[in-house]
């Protein structure tokens, strides 16, 4: 149960009271993102159990507080001005493997599930090896690689709607598409999810994971901050790789401030150490416009840009 904030009442004190303490003020967001970029959040709360995660979400909605649910922070760009509201960091990391099903809380790390299911000789999660982030973030954006995505293994999920109702929903509910789930249009909170896998041979699963990780090592930044692909690949009228379009447009290595087009994969922007969100946005705009001008292709963002 949450209190409703009244006009003139101290917002921070009421957040603290409802969340049992633990709400911090003016927390720099950069360390909570894979980009290493982002100014301060007005309020920041680390939710280590689903009850507190749901309460923080409900509290923000009922009180019309600006809020953002943060998973691993690996697909987002926070602004240099930070975030003028409550950032709820999902740290609900528990999961259990039972038979051929793995059930995980929304903050469980995708790579922990890859390891755990491999150890139990379950096949299906290999594609996710090396994708940073959490179960919640992966469902939100239907994360995927090597021809598979979370939509191929998700069976059901427990979600908390903005109407305050908890629902158990099946895969079809999410209307998954390429890097898309309905949550992008109708935000709801994922609390947990179950994934159905198949019995496999442990050594074959391990080999597949190893080969995927090697491919990633060759094409992804190892030391610099990034947030993975900046743009989606083009699917229609024909399949076009955003990385190839950007490379052919001559953008490899282009630098604005501390942000640079990654030389081994032009659809990635890296933070060379001192990049600001403004640098990244400017560089991404140039990349977008150059491809539009040269090939008439209007690239769509995969990176989520979060305004203050
Ligand atoms: C080096 C690198 C490689 C990558 N490779 C890939 C790749 O191969 N394939 C791919 O698809 N992506 C890739 N990514 C991008 C990123 O890892 C994925 O998009 C990932 O699924 C994001 O998860 P996250 O937990 O970090 O989400 P965040 O970045 O924290 O958040 C993303 C969105 O999910 C929402 N969200 C998070 N948790 C919840 C929840 N519990 N309920 C509701 N909404 C929630 C957030 O509000 C936000 O809108 C890569 C990124 C990096 C840095």
C-alpha cells in the first residue's frame, strides 16, 4: 500500500517512508550504464526484491512522478542533465532452473541464465551469450543475436500494469517483433519470466556459446563504453545491415568530442573516455543523416535515448 503525495508534502520523505528507506538523491547515472554516460537522477532507488520493485513503480504511477525502470543500463543513453525523477534500479537477480524451464526475476542477468542453463544441459539460451543486461531489459527490447531472440524462448511472464494489477501473460501478449515488444508503446513492469528450453548435449551447447563469444570479441568493444547497436538493421523492402551502410557511407572512426564510431563495427558508438551524451547524440545524428543522404535509408534508433 502506498501513500499518495499531497501538494506541499516532501516528495523525498514520502518516497523514503513507502520504500523503507534506501532512496538516494542526486545520484550520478553514468556508472549504472554500459556507456558510462549520464548526469544525476533526482531520486535513485535500488530494488532488490520484487515487492519493493513493484511498490516503487506503483508509487511513481499513483503520484504522477517521472520514473524510469533501469535494468543493466546497456541499451540506453541518459542525458548529461541526468533524470528529473525516480530511477528504479532493478536488482532482483534470483532465478531457478527446474526441468526444462528457467524462471527468473526481472533483474536476473541474461549471462547468468546462459551459464546456468548450459550447466544443466539445456539448449535455447546460447544466442544470449555476451548480451549484457537483465531479463526485464531483454524482454522490453526483444534482445537477440545470431538469428534468435528472447521471443523464441519466453513462455510467460508476470507483469505489473500501470492500473496496479498483477497479470500472468503468455508470450503472445508481448507482440514481439524485431527489437520490439508492446512494452515500448504501453509501458508495464516485468516482475519475472519463465523460459522454455530443450534438453541438449552440454558440450555442444558450450561450444556454441564459445563460438558466439569469440565472434563478439572480434566485433565488439572490449574496453570502451558503448550501448551496442545504435540503429536497427533494415528489414524491408530488403535486408540491409545498418553497420555496412554506415561503413560504406565513410563514417568509420568519425569522432565528436569523446564519442567515436567504432572502427570494427560502424553501428556502435564508443565512449573513448570523456564522451558526453551531447557528443553521442550529435554523432548519431550525423550518422543517421549521412546514410539518409547517401542511400535514402531512414535508419531507426535501437539505442534508447532518455531525456531528463
Ligand atoms: C557490448 C554490447 C553488446 C550488445 N549486444 C546486443 C545484442 O547482440 N543484441 C541485442 O539485442 N542487444 C545488444 N546490446 C544491447 C543491450 O544489451 C540489450 O538491449 C539488453 O537487452 C538491454 O537490457 P538492460 O537490462 O541493460 O536494459 P536497460 O538498458 O537498463 O533498459 C532498456 C529498456 O528496458 C526497460 N526495462 C528494464 N527492465 C525492465 C523491467 N523489469 N520491466 C519493464 N521494463 C524494463 C527500461 O526501462 C528501458 O526502457 C548490447 C549492448 C552492449 C553494451
